[in-house]
C-alpha cells in the first residue's frame, strides 16, 4: 500500500521492504498511525523510545538494502554457522566457547527469564561490566524480548550510574561483579522502577550484599525462565520492527550531561552491512576479532555485536587488564584478522616499539632507519595500488612481518583508528612499518561511522569518504553549502543517522534539521576527491581577545609532533590576549587506566638524548635542559602556524598527565576540555598573571 505524505511515497508491509522506481519510506503496519497523526514529531526525528521513525529507502544501491532486525541477522547466522564458534573467553586459563547455537539459546533463556520477572515490552535494561559473553547475551536477550538494552561505562561512579538508570527508567540491571553492584546498592532506593539486579561474575562477597533484595547470580536468573514464557516471547519477536529503537547510547559528556542517543535496529545493521561489505574490512574466513573497547560505546557495539554477527565471525574477549599491558598477549594468542583501536593504544604501541629499537646496536638501528624509509614509501604505493620495490619486499620479509608477528597482527587485513583525533606523526610511524592505520570518522549519532578510508580507496591523512549510501555536506554558518576546500560544519544524512536524543526535544531539534541532516558540530572540509578533513570542533574553538577563532587540536598535534616528550597537552586562551599551553610528560600507564608519574621508556630515552639526568617526573619538570627542549619544540610549531594569533606564548607542566581516573579523559580517550579548564583554573590564571610563567 502507498500513501502520500509531504509528497513522498510511503510503503508499509510487515517488515519487508519493496523496491519501487523512486525513493520511498519503509513503515511497519503497527507504526503507520504515528505518521498519519505524528503528535508533534516529524519524519526525521523523535525523542521517544517507543516511536518508530520511517526508514528512508533508495531505489537502488546500498540505500535500497532491505531493513532487518537483530533477530534477522542472528537467525541468518544460525542457518550456516549454528555449530561454529561465536564467542570465546578465557576462564581459569582455558578458552571457553559458545557456538552460534549456544549464543542464541542462552539469549532466548535470558529473554524468557526477563519475561518471567515481569519485564514488559519496550522496558529498559542497563548493562555494566567489562566485555564478556554474558554482556552480549544480556544485550541480545534484551533485544529478542523486545526490551531496550543500554550499556553503561564501567568507570562510571554511583552518581553517573544513577543518572542513566533514572533517566532511562531501567527495570533490570546486569552487572559484572560486586564492585559494580555496590554502585547501585547505594542508589537502589532512588530507582522506583528497578525490579532486580543480575551479577554475572559474582565473588564471595555477594551473599552478604543481597540483604533481601532481588539480586540474582547469572545461573539463578537464567534458570527462572521456562517454556511457559515461550508463547509470549514468540509474540514479542514478531512485533519487533527494524524501525524501532534498539538501544540508547549515552554520550560521554565532553560538553555537558550525557545525552541518550536513540539508535534503531536499521541504524546499526544497515551501517554495519554497508561498511563491512564496501570496505572489505572483514574479508577473512573466518573473521577473528578481539573485544576490548567499551561495549557501552557505539563503535564497539557496531563491530563486536552487529558487524561480527553479520559476518559470522569469532569474537574473542580480552581480559580486564588489557589496557594495562595484557592486550598484547591476547593479540599474539588470538591473531585477529581485523583490529580497531583508539589513538592512545596505537601511541602506546609506537612508544614500546621505539623503546625496543633504541636498545639495539648501531647496525640494527641503521637497518631499522633504512627499513622505515622503504616501508613508508612502499606502504603508500600499496595503498595507491602501485607496484612496490624490491627493497620493500626485502624489508617486509626481514622486518615488517616480524614486527606484525610480535604484535599478534600478522593476519590482520585492516587496521582501523577512530573515536578521537590521531597525530600525523603516529600515522606516519605506522606507515613506515607497513601498518596503514585507516582513519574513520563518526559519532554515536550516526551509528559510529560516517566516513571511512577503504583499502582500495583512501587518503591516509584524511578521515575518508562518506559511507556509501549516505550524504555529507559542509555548511557555512549561514546554513549554505560551501564549495570543496572550504571549511564549515560537517552535516550528514542516511540510514545510519540516529533517531534523536531520548527525552530531549530541544537538543534533538537543534541537531537534526528540517531536511533530516545531522549537524555534527565539527568543522572540516572536503577536498577535490571528496575526502573529509577535520579541522576542529566548533564548541572547542578558542576565541581570543582579538576575536580570532583558533581550532586547538591542530596546534596541539603540531606541538606533540615537534616535541616527542609531551604525552598530552591542552591549548587555552579563550578571551585572552595570547595562547598558552598545559602539558604533561610521557609516563607509564598504571592499573585501571590510571596514569602514574613514572616516566615512560621513551621519555627516559629522549631525556638521555638531550643530556638530561632526570629520572623522575619532578626532576624532569625542574630540569633546564628539559624546559629548553620543550620551548624549542613549541618555537618550531609556532613557525608552522598560519598566523601569529596561533602562536603559543607561554606553557606550564601539569602535575600529572590526563587520565580516565582523573576525569580529564572520556572512556574513549577524548579530552574533556571544560573539566580540565575547571580543574586547573588556578594554574591557567597564573599563565596570564604571573611574569614567571
């Protein structure tokens, strides 16, 4: 059937799209009345978790791909891979495996148990814990029961946990252990909708914490469901629509309180299919992935849950200490065929390789220098699909392959970097090792990726081209589309674009315009070939007293490139007469993603090279040779600036590096500038009032 609505054809069927000779909207029968009387909403957005938006379909190409639900791709995997491994986790020193059939069966058990508990359709579950099979089964089981699962960062304190549980009206919580359980015990009385908590990896302390509350172990909860709930479950599964909200991803709050990003089944599945198929990111057989990035983040969800399921891959779970050094052991044991990470992880790998190289003899160093030059040129040729030299083949055989083997990345078909800006120097370093990092740009509001660099079509310095089937344009401040090469706001539209912000009509309407384009708040430009370059974020622009708009990230990256001793830095100078810099020296990571004041191996090497005898953070901060080295690096960066307004006039050491525990970084290692400015307000004030700084 077709209905005219704002001069657009609407087609609705029971979860099956129909190709027509023009663009059209896909609408489920159950949601049709919403579009006859939209109740204040429109075709492009909603802030209601129960409202189905129509799916904008194209007549051909990626945009014409039939809408699917998570159940569709799960059952598709069962057709061919029911007895093949799906999930693997190390327990008691041995790998424990769930086949796709076992993964599905446990998800059904979870769904039946939730129904038995009295959890109604479209209710919300919250999941907090490190990546594990139980995390995915809770997520999948919630979707199968037509619930809305929401991931919560493990680093959240009780206040942040309360905000999400209360805002989302969570009825069921799934937590990893007693550490996470205690966060909710402190706030349970303020959560009237909360019915129960499940602890999937309990310890000895659990019994003393139950205290009459409805707290289950994983095994206890999974045993509560029975075949009696099967009829209700079958009904719920039939009612699930691709246009329904599947999950809510809460932003990490870099610019204010977290916002709940509503993402539909179609958002995630269409995006995962388009990216994986077009970019050939998972072209191995079997595809082997390592899960370690926070599953509460959209990037991890689209890869570990939806992408891996679609490609019928095997997902291995790293252990909880992976970012304190054990990730390397897991990679070497598993040897994944696809690897994605945030810049900070690649930076740490770079530092360790450099430290090892620095310990070698003079001959080995000369060979390494030669190989890196050859590797850089040869990798560029490979990316451009040009013939490589004999020297590159030799260097690849004797050096690059061995480095990849030592890292556990020798079977990797694609290396992806995303979630935060990466320094040009880090991209160049990995190019020299024949490890091209393909930069990806996106946000939770577009189901993670919006632009990608493909193996067969890339510009390594850019963040890639728009995902096939999406539209991207650059708008001026007046809202007009600007020509190629001109900076403006990055705006995007497609089936990956989110539905809206949960219970936040104001922010939703400010982010999605009347034509359905998502306004990112990021500044950038498209080059003549359509590759996107990010130049900053409008909310992070520094406006000096002279009225100049300064994008801080580009300047910060240039300074770190010129001064390798610096780990993190932040530019300040809003409404001031000049720019200044807060900076920290590279240190070794501590437990739980904290950063210590123990100087890293690379920092000690650089200190020795400049003639400094400093061995501690405090000694380095007071060493005149260190200060001279940093000032010279900043001077070189200033010479590369496009104007004097972008020169850094003063700088100061931070007492500690930025860290997750310190509150300066989000779980994906983005810098929380407002928080840093508040935390170090007195230090920043000194930069503008003290003549000695």
